C-alpha cells in the first residue's frame, strides 16, 4: 500500500495489533501483514518510531525480555491506549462508511 495512504493510520494499525496480544516490533509487523492478507507490510523503520511515539503518549508500555538469548522489547496496550483505539476506530469507521457511500 502506498505510504501516502498509510500516513496517519499507522498508529491505529499498531494499537489494533496490540489489542489482541502484546508483542515485539517484528511480531507486530508479522501480525499486520498476516491479518491484512499482505496489504499492510510495514517496514520496521516505520513501526519502531511509531511505537516510541505511542509509548511517550502513554498509549502503550513496554518491557524488555530475553528469549533464546536474544533481548527484545515487548509492547502492550495501556488503558489509555484502549480508549484511544476505540475513538480512532470510530473515526475510521465513519470515514470508511462515507468513502464507500461516495464511491458506490
């Protein structure tokens, strides 16, 4: 998907991915790719800055864990992040409904 189309929606995608499970950055990329049938194949260089921004905003939190000798940062949604996801989902649904109506 073109970067211009995704701009402004990356945060929503990340929050939605983390609503189902806590995950490290690459796992989030895999989840989004799988759940979208390959439509959302985000670069890690897009995902990590967005995760840091969401964490600074209190929407996600993270912790370090070691798996098979490798250290990785695992992210999870906060209560504030859950509320933000609900609000953003509502905005997106209204937008998508409007777009569908116009294009029909």
